[in-house]
């Protein structure tokens, strides 16, 4: 490995020279300015400013905040008495953001999200089973309708019989429906005289399964049309669920994890939202749109789960992370009367492998550098020398131990180097992608770094330039449209202006 040989040569030199020479390169080419005080990166110089390395201690999931919010949120509903039948199913909405309730009128609408593809195959009535039966046929008998989570919409089915069949067919036809509540509602003028169905047999569709203990709507409203008329009441309220509703379809740009069991308690946590239904596409869209963390960058993983409080479905948590979590941290099964159910994890697909350069190790040493790794190629223009490089040296890195550098590592020249991803990305034409990375240019101090710059090239086209001058680690993001099998490279640095790049990600926007 030639680079290692070079490294050994340099490190030997460096050991004997650091401290002795603190002014200019070892054999200073005539064209270089005198950089008194600067020891070049290849000689393991100390950056002019050296912020403490970031650590992810204390960035773990705030399970207590999620639980306490779950106890306060109220997103249970049913077929309201004044809404007409057959409205389109309610779109997914956010009911809470971190600890704060989202007021329904100002609900952050997720209407920009594609409606959920309901990929459940067509079902027949035999694919349903009864969860609970209804009671009451005599005029004095009373029952109650469900007030529960993930209410979608309702219809009126013919009441010439207790029409379970048409109600289940309605569930089949309603995207996301896994449960229906069928019941008679009496003394409602709208049902009796206004709606064209002329039926008082309501069929309410839900995106989650509910039980008899959620029969909480007893009617008792004055809807007969006369102010002193009889109040509404419910009879024969039964519940039916589809026997099998498989895994949700995986959102675009994500890979599913195997079953989690519990909810993640993992570092890199960015907060949570509650959704009004279990909607992986909505959670993915929220992850994609989440503002990046200053240190961790964008959302790269989400954990969606259903909170059941005292046996009753209560809310749907969408927890966001900038570090992809895995099954090993899926250890939160609930607390007190709250149970974590249906926990699933989805990892955002990244098209660049080893964007943090951590595959480059030094066989136990703490310092080495190279111009080639398994994933990356660092190159110089003609007559340039190490104008781009990859370093394994923790003080230079944003995360981990390794990082890329643009600008002659040895101070040999002032040419700009190129850092090229070694293979074309498995991107597709017409799809929007984000390129994100962290950058710093503080190595040579304020004066030395005036010319710091990085150009970002996507499939051969310059799509962005940064000229930050002297700068601490900072997050950058560019959006591009794929042309298919795109290529990614960076160009920049101009010694003694050094540009460090770490944690490069390309993901679907
Ligand atoms: C982070 O936590 C680990 C384990 O608790 C500990 O060993 C390490 O010192 C902590 N790092 C910092 C910088 O606090
Ligand atoms: C749901 O979102 C779609 C797509 O933006 C929108 O056209 C529709 O009106 C919304 N439906 C409701 C009930 O808000
Ligand atoms: C069917 O619904 C209509 C309209 O609400 C109502 O007038 C009628 O009494 C209902 N029939 C039965 C059998 O409940
Ligand atoms: C569940 O426990 C929480 C906190 O202990 C409490 O506030 C809440 O009322 C309980 N809910 C039910 C339905 O028991
Ligand atoms: C870069 O080097 C060239 C000679 O190779 C020199 O003419 C030029 O002034 C240098 N630029 C800077 C900004 O130092
Ligand atoms: C993308 O770049 C490759 C290699 O430079 C080139 O062959 C291809 O035509 C480019 N695609 C488009 C759509 O420009
Ligand atoms: Ca790194």
C-alpha cells in the first residue's frame, strides 16, 4: 500500500521536525508564502482552533416526555353527528410536536404527502371477524358507539337489515381501514330526513382496532329538529376487524429494520411528533423535512410505534434520529399503564458508503493519511502534491477519527485538490436528492483560511460553492435532481487555506 509507505516516511520526518520547524514547509518551494507558525496537516500540526470533539452522550430518546405527552393527548373521535357521510378519509395530521399539543384548527397539514397507498389485497367478508357485538333492540335499550384513535370516515348503509356486509365492503374501499363500528343512531333528523341514504345505520371506519371498552359515545344530543324533541341514542353497536393487516409498505428512500419489539432508546434523538394514525409515509415525510441538527445533520432514521394506555390505543409516535438506530436499543416496552406496540424502524437509504471516512484506519496508530481508500479517491492536478487527502486523526475529524482534507497536506503547493467518490451512485433519473456534509476551515487560523472554498460537483456539473473563509464545523446541504448513476466529487482547498470535509450523505429528498 503506497500511501502507508508514504505515511511512514512522513511520520518519521514529522516526529523529528515538529517543534523544531514551526515556520514554513520542510523544503519550502519558492512560490509558497512563508507561513510562520503553521505546521502542515501532514506533519500532525495542531489546528489553530480546536473545539472539543462532539460526543453524543445525553442525546438519547426522551421517553418520559413522550409518555407524559401521550397521557395528555386526545385524538380519539368517531362519526360526528353533524358531518355528512362519505367524506374522504381524514388525512394524516400531527397531534403533538415534542411536548406541545397541536391545536386542531392550526394542525400542521400533511396534505403535501402522497396519500397512503393501501397495498392490502382485496378482502372478503370472511376476512373479517367480530371484535364485539351490539346490544339493545327494545325502545328503552341503549348502547354506545366507539370514540377511538385513527377515525377515518363513515357511511350510511341500508337499514333494511343489520347490514354488516355493506359495512365491511365500505372498509375494503376505504384506504387504511382495518376496523369498522356499525350502529343505529336514533332521533337524528339529518339521518331520518336529509341525507339521501335515508338510513340511521352508521358504519364508521378506523385505521386501528378498537374494543368494547371504547364505547363512549352514548348520543344524548338534541338533533331531532325540535328543541324539546327526543335526544339521540345508539343501539346495536358492533365492531369488526380485518383478520390480517400486514406490514405497511416501506416508504420511498428507506429500508425497514427487522421487528423491533420495543421503542428505541438511542442517541442522536431529534424529537418526536404524534400522528393521528399509524402512517409510515407521513413519518418518513416528517423525517425528510426535519431541520438538521447543528452537530448531527439531517434525520436519518425514524421509529414509529403505537402507544396503548390501559389497553386502549392512544397515539402514534414518530420519533426522529440523526444516527440510525437498530434493534439493540429497542428496549422501551412502556412504562406504567403505557405499552409500546407495533414498533417499527426505518433507516434512510444513503447512497454514499463511508461518507465519514471511518473505514480508513491506521492499524492501531492514531495518525496516518492517504490519497486512496476503498470508497474515495483524493487527487491533485499536475505538479500538485497531496492537494486532497484522507486523514485518520481524531483532532481533524468532525465525527469519529477520520476526515477528508482539501489543500496540499504537506504545504507543497497552493493547488486545489479533488475528492471523488470511487463509484457512481445508484441514483435514479428524475428523483430529488440531498447532498449533505460537514465542513471546517479553521486549521490555519483567520488569515491562513481566507481562501478556503469547496465546490460540489454532481454528475460533472458544479451545483454549489462555499467560500466560508475561517470557519468551525458547519452543516451544508444541497439539493439536486438525479440523472441516474450520478457521480459525486468535491474540489477545493488552497494551502494554507485548508478545507476539511466529513460525514457526507446523499439521500432522497
Ligand atoms: C460519554 O459516555 C461514556 C459512557 O458513559 C463515557 O465513557 C464517556 O467518557 C462520555 N464522554 C464524554 C465526552 O462525556
Ligand atoms: C388530503 O390531502 C389531499 C392531497 O393534498 C387533498 O387534496 C385533500 O383535500 C385532503 N383531504 C382532506 C380531507 O383534507
Ligand atoms: C331506517 O332509517 C330511517 C332513516 O333514519 C328510519 O326512518 C327508519 O326507521 C330506519 N329503519 C329501521 C328499521 O331502523
Ligand atoms: C396512566 O398513568 C398516567 C401516569 O401515571 C396517568 O396520568 C393516567 O391518568 C393513567 N391513564 C389511565 C387511563 O389510567
Ligand atoms: C499560488 O502559487 C503561485 C505559484 O505557483 C503564485 O503565483 C500565487 O501567488 C500563489 N497564490 C497564492 C494565493 O498564494
Ligand atoms: C452523467 O455523467 C456521466 C458520466 O460523466 C455521463 O455519461 C452521463 O451522460 C451523465 N448523465 C446525464 C443525464 O447528463
Ligand atoms: Ca469521520
